[in-house]
């Protein structure tokens, strides 16, 4: 078939697939949503969201309390996966040589991040001296593949709990304006 240029309708007919040289079609020429899921393929990133929180939250409770770090994501595709990457700042002190804290990740009202013991990760520090102080970033990463539906928002948040509440325990998230952060990545599955 011959190539035909029609000036009145601004069309070209008769082009075979692959008939244009490289560099002719750029992103401005693609129609909205022209790159389909089949073209992107499994493992492609659909969206990335970021949140930080730097307001101090104090507790001496052995029950979990919110740290203030929270982020919602509305998935673009049913069945996709959410990767949550958290850097939670913690500070704690106690008038003995052992002190600890637990950090967990919630998915709406359900515990999302768990290890083999008690759905949490305990961070215990023993200084071997009379008073113990510890501050640092607790990193958590969670791969969520449970019931993700397009258009249904999911809220992830962190919570902390003290290991013990005796001997003048003090514990803070985002102590002295330190920053905790959360990155949520939706990945096509």
C-alpha cells in the first residue's frame, strides 16, 4: 500500500508498523493513558508518596500509642502491592541499665508489620550503668499484598510502646524536633 498524505484532514495512511524512524514520536505525542498495564509490566511503579513528621510525642505507656507519623494512599490498581519504608525516630531513658521500646506499623486499624514474636519488634538497650539513654532511627520495611483495591484509601501509621514503665522511664518519638518519615510505593503486581 502506498503512503498517502491528506492535507485537508492532516492524516497519513499506508504506514506499516515500525514505519516511522526513531525519535519521531515523543511523550507529548502519546495519548493520555496510552501506556497500558500490559506495556508497563509487573513490577512497575504506579505512585510514590512521602510523609514526614517532626512533632514530639511523649509516652511512658507499655501499651501502644500513635507516634503521629501517618500517611494515606489510594491505590490506582486492584491487586497491586504497597511497599512501606519507615524511619521512626525514638528516644528513651531509664534510671537503670536496661530500657527498650517496641515499634509497629498499622494498616488502618490492623497490625501490618509483625515478626514472629508478639506482632512487634522490640529494641532493647543495656548500658551496664545506672542510667541508660538511647536515641536513634528505627528502620522498618513492609510489603503489603493484602486486599488492595483501586480507589479504596489505606492509612499506614506507626505506634510505639515502652518495654517497661518503671524507674523514671521517659520515651519520645521525634524527640526535640527530630524527623520520622514514611514512603509508600504502589507497585503493579
